[in-house]
C-alpha cells in the first residue's frame, strides 16, 4: 500500500512516484490513462481532498483503472496505435516501391535481314536495291532503369553516288532480336516486312518496317515498340545535309518491368492497418 510522505518515494520501475502532504490516508483514482490523477484523503485535513499528480510508469500498476474508467481514451489509444502501424507499413511500402519504379534492366539487340525479291538482294546483315543499302546497327549490351524509353538500335540507309532515283525494296524481311540478361535471362524477337521506296537528292522515302506485333514480353519485362497509327516504323532516306548519308532511324520501345510478388505483398499490411484505423475513426465519430 502506498504511504504518502513529503518526499518522493521511489520503490521501483513498476511503482508510481508522487509527492504529497504528510499523514496516512488512502488514494482515490479519479482519472486514468497514460497519466493518472489521484485524490489523497488525509484524515488530519478533516476529509478535505488534496489533488495529487500520479505518474504511472507502467500500465500494469493500475490496469483496471486505465481500462474501466476511460474506455474512450483506450479506444483512442488503439486508433493511434493502428494509425502508427499503418504509417510504418506505408513507409515500408514506399521503400519497397522504390525498386518497383526503377527496376534494373540489361539487354542487347541483334538485327538480321532475309528474303528479298526482284531487284532486292538480302543477306543476314543488309539488303541492297539499286544504289541503296539498308542495314541495321545493333544496340550493345547496357544496363538501364525501367520503366523508360529505350533505343533498340538504328536502321541505316546509305546512298551511293551523288544521287539515286526512287528505288523500291521488295520481299525483304527484318527480324529484331532482344537478348536480355537482367532481370531474367531470355530472348524474344520482332519480325516483319520491309517495304516501300527511297530516293536520294532529292530525298524522299516511303520505306517502312511493319512488325507483326509491337509488344514483346521477356520474363517480367515488357517491350512495346513505338510505331505510327498504321503499326509501321518509318525509315528515313539519306539527305545531302552534313552527316545525313548514311542516315539513321532509331527503333524505340517503352520498357517496363513487373514487380516481384514479394515486393507487391508489402502493400497488404499498410492497407490493412490504415483501413482499420479509418474504421475506428468512423465508429468513434458516429458515437
């Protein structure tokens, strides 16, 4: 039992500390949560209560007081606890989302030609028609952070001589292979016909590559080609401007990486904690 004195009375980490007038008496707990206030009844003061601050160091000291006297305060504490848990989980989700929004990606590309008919002759590395040569400059292996817009390589059109008349490319097939090493090892390819005509000085071009599909998935990585409304990639003609013969046309793709399931699971505790906190708030406001 607590015996008040005119000095601080310390009995241990699990007991309270208080200061009060001398004399024996009893305590009446009138308010309790994390900090409690008590009234000390001193028989020598003819029953006059003297308010006495009581700092509860451990909730175990007065469990019935703190639970029974103020259930609303207890509920508020529960809401605060859930809110803090939700914020911590949300922070974990935010940290886990960093690799989601910036996934490592490493790949290289290889372009090959085949087919050819009429005046168009194709070998693995190029196709020729009249005084024009169409080839492809591969993308070397490099690392990127996805999602991003990437260059998968360039078509290269070279004109021989001072000028070339309008010349058609017929029957040519182009295949673009992506060799991926990160986030997973694998490969995939776009393929399609090269068709149209090109001229030099004056320069004009209707030359296009038409891949059969603009989307390619390799493991968790997705490559989406940038094409026009007709699904074509337009190949530019060489020009007489400085550095424009040969002329390069970049093949671009938007690349994204799907997050790993373990990372996505970080979202669950955050949503659960914040959902429970919101539920308690609604219940409290409806009372």
